[in-house]
């Protein structure tokens, strides 16, 4: 199994970017997928979990209302749309297979401990 992140780039505050996660050898729609980011010099932060089989997505408070996860099942991919970017969104964004998604307090944050397999996609937000 291989997860490959793509997208991201350089943006100004208020701009939008997207990052995508594609999988090989598995049908990604059968799995919950977590997004984790790591800012320079900071701990990993779980930010989003999108449920398997087109179930709901859950978001950390830091990105809620600005980031939106979706699936492209035909491409076995998940995309995270990043809107209204802020400088504190700068970091490397990783996707990972998650056990399941939950709305329980702390559940999205707990994604930070997942094994990260891809190289990540860099997002840099600066004016």
C-alpha cells in the first residue's frame, strides 16, 4: 500500500489551496482517512478525518469552516480543500489510513499519532 500526497504550494493569507491523497493497491473509499499536518518546529496536529464509504468528515477547531475533505472514489483519492488560509496553516500535510472517524472530543487530535507513509505536501502561507 502506498499513499501519495500532492498539491499544496505557496499562498497568501485568505487564498485557497488543495492537497490530495492517492492510494495504490487498496480501494481508498473503504478506509477512513486522516489528515495530519506538521508545522516547522512544532508537533504533529491531526486536523481532519473523513469516514469510509462516504461517511461524514470531522475537523479540528483550528480548521473548521475553512477546510473541507472530499473523496473522488473513481480515482481512489481524497482531497482536502484549504480555504481562507492563514499563516499558521503553514506546514507539511500528510494523509494516513485511520481506524475510524469520530466526533468524540479529541478524536481528530488523536490522528497525530498515525503512521505517516507519504512524503507530504508542503503548504506555505505568507504575505
